[in-house]
C-alpha cells in the first residue's frame, strides 16, 4: 500500500511505502497530526489515526477529526472542471439554447473527470465537473425538446394552411 503526506513545508511527498513512513516518523519528519492520504481512500486522515502507524508516535494524541479538505496547491484543481461549470451556467443564463456552450461544457466536464479519475488523491474540482456536465446536458435536452415542440407546432400550422 502506498501513502502520500503533506510535509511541514506544505508540499506533498509520495507515494511511499509504510516502511518509508515509519522511517520518517523515527526521523521526526512526520508527527501524529501530519496529513496522510492512503492509496485507495477517499479522504485525507492524520498519520496518528492510522492503526499501522499509531504505535510509532510518542504520547501526543492525534486530533479527533481529520481535516475536511487539505489545500495542497493549485495543481490539485482541474481547471477544465471549472470551465465545464462556467459553460453549463452560461448556456442557461445567456441564451437558453446555446449549443456551443452546451457542447463545450460537456466536453470540458468529461475530460476533467477522466483526468481526475487518473489521479490517486481526491480533487475538489470533481464536483465542479459533474455540475457542469449536468447543467450542459439538461440545457441540451431542454433545447432539443423546445426544437421538437416548435417543429411539431409549425408542421401542424403548415398543414392547416394548405387544406
């Protein structure tokens, strides 16, 4: 199993093995309150809260709850997720049936999710990408429905004028 930690300098280190984590604990580079991410987990925790490392620390107890999110750096945010949300919102706000914004929102969102899924640590921009996809897709469906209704109405009017 691999681990990532946030050092005192705010940088992310890893992935490293459990043996490397124990060595860093022995060197004093990691303390019980050091944020740690376990490969396969969904959120960050504290090193002292993990059973495999809890006995390696001095008597300093870890905090009761891990941090909700760990702001590491701007590289943790996927800008395509944000752009997906922006395009999806613009599709609804600017003009209800703006196909370019819908398509861009869908493409940006799908690419962002693919990039986010390939990363081991959770990304806050995942929810932005999903929201952008939902806004873009619902607006695209709305546009399709309005177009079909208009076609059906105009066809009925067209047929009535020639009879």
